[in-house]
């Protein structure tokens, strides 16, 4: 499975990657900005997107909305701005920073299980 990790802090992106590997993901694209994320999703459609809300260049919520406008892709917001997700993207999975690998693994399993019925 392939994941797109939208995160502008490289150490956090690597921690997310490690947790997703524990869920069976084997390939990854990393994006530190909104533009990079859209380009990565166009190159290869991910099976899952993780996104921070506050990026140095762009907004993770607007980026996800743009990427997912053509086809639904499971999304987990991994953010220190949970209120913004609750207001603008209610019902989406969310993991608050700081997080543990178990938090990401649990959210990933729930998100993928709900998609698969």
C-alpha cells in the first residue's frame, strides 16, 4: 500500500512513516507543502493520506480537499490544531500531536476498516 505524508517537519514525517510501515504500508511520498502534496498525489494516487493542518506553505485541510475532490481517499489528520479539523472536516480521523506510533496505527486501522466496510 502507498501513503502520502503531508508534513513539513521531517522528524515527524519519519515517525509517521514508521507507524504506517507497522500497518503494512510499503511505499511513501512525502510533501512539505501544499503544492508538493498535490503533485505527489497526481503522480501516484495514495491508499491513505496523513496531513498536518498547518504547513509552512499552504493549509493541509485545503490541500486534502483539493486532492480528494476527484476521488475519495482515506485521510488522517495528524495535527496540533484539532479544533480546525473538527470545524472544517468533521468526521475525519484525527491524531493530535504529540502522538505515539500506537495512536497512528489505531487511527489507520479504523480508517481503513471503515472504508472497506
